[in-house]
């Protein structure tokens, strides 16, 4: 099969032939139909997060089941599925306490070290990214990496739910659990930030402030539910938020992964407010906050993939889409082919897109 292979940081992905094994007992072979190009992958390509090479990146996809292992009962050939990197074992302490997104037993859903790898090339292992590797024509995954979905939703829209939507909407609904009538600020209007804006709208926030440095992305934020926008390229975002709200927001969300924005995310909340950091701040960087503000019961917290229980949450998000309450159509800025993956990264860096979706058929 064709796949986009990662050979190390600061190098373009290379379209190459890669071998994929047959599914074992609890594994599923999925034909990739659509894969979103997420900023998280770019962190690895740019070297901000380490990952061993060679590997096939990609983690936001939807497809159709082609074959299943002997012990798989959850899906069958022909089923439409969304893949999720929150692969869960189902029996560790986190899974059993209702936090499968924090599963601590990843070896249970992977092949053992020294075993035949799922992906290979000329007899050598190709690393599987996030237990998925969606920048490829097929995916071989554990059944606990999949949620079965209705055929009513187009698979390019469904792919967005695999990461960006679940991360952004989930950070609002599951991690922060905002109240109806609250005030919200979202730093960054990429795929995750736009999803957080929509999550705040769905949850009933009365004021949603979108912050970005690109006018086109602020316009998209307004279209998807923001009541106000702040152009961070020409104004002090924190001061602007305080002026708009009379002192600060109840909830704020950082959806870029930048130290300065995480600090502004905390600084713009009012006493008793909560700042939620969604973005992937580079390894080794420290976020600094004014310690005295902790005495005002301000809080900063992280969010992992929207604190999801994806087999529960993703069908709900699909219902939101089918009901017209979650706009996925306008979040797709461009569609391309696998060969366009590097151009998609460039467009993302330049602030040109909310999401590029690679189509495989």
C-alpha cells in the first residue's frame, strides 16, 4: 500500500510502498477513506516532540472495515468507522474509573516487541504512530481504536471527529464542563479551536471570544459561533478580553500549543475562572503564571483528547452534526490526496486552513 513515511524531523514526508500485515485475533483492517491533517502531526515533523523513524504519521481518520481478526465481534466488514488515538485496554485503573482516554496499559493493544510488526518495509519495522498511522491507504488497528458509526455522515466529515472535534468540543463539554450562560475565550482558530468555539456554543455560553492573528480564521470563528473576536496581531489579547467582559472570562481555552498563549489563557480568566490548555506545548517548555493569582481560586488544567470516552462521545457529535448543531462542512478548508500531505502542513503553518482532509477514494 501507499503511505506517507516520516524519516525524521524537519524532513518532508515521503510517499512510499509499505507492507501491512493481516489482522490477528482482536485486530481490524480498515480501508482509509479520509484523513485530516492535524497540527499535532506537525509538532513531530517540526521536531518539537520526538518520535522514532521511520514511521507513518496521521491519527485523524475515518474508513471502512475490510477484514477482522478471529476474536473481533464489535465490527464486521463493510462497517463505517472512526479511528481514535485514545486506544483503551478496558481494564486498567483509568479505564475502569471512567477515563479510557488516559489508559495506562497501551501494550495490551499493541503487538509485542520482537513480534511481526503491523507495518514494515523490506523486512524492517515501520513505526505505527498513535497506534493508528492514518496517512496510508489502509490501517491495521486494535478493535479498541475504533467506533462504529452510522452511514449517514460523509466520511470526510467523520474523520474530523477522530481528533480535532473530539479534542476541542470535549475540552469544553467534558474537561471544563462549562455552564450555560458563561463567558468563554478561545485562543487559536484552527481545527481544535474552532471545535472548542462550537462546543461553547452547544453548551450555551453567552459570550464566546475568538482570538487569533489571522483575519480569515477569526471570520471562521465568528461563523461557527464566536460572539466577539480579538486580532492578536494588532492588540493585547488579555486587555481586550478584560475590556469585553468587564474583568475576565469564566473559562478560557488554549488550542495552539504556545507557551505565551497558555500564559495569556490563564491571565484572562476572572477570579474563580478556569483555563484549560488543549494545545501541545513543546517538550521541556515551562508555563509561568503569577502565583498570587492562585489565591483568587483561578485554575489552570490540561485536557487529553477532550477527556473522551470516544465510543460514547463520537456518536453524540455525529448526532449534533446531523441535527445541524455542529458545523463540520465549513471546517474543511481543502481536500487533497495523500501526495498533498506536505503542502497541507505548509498551508497549516501559514494560517491558510482550518483543516485539510486527504481523500483516498
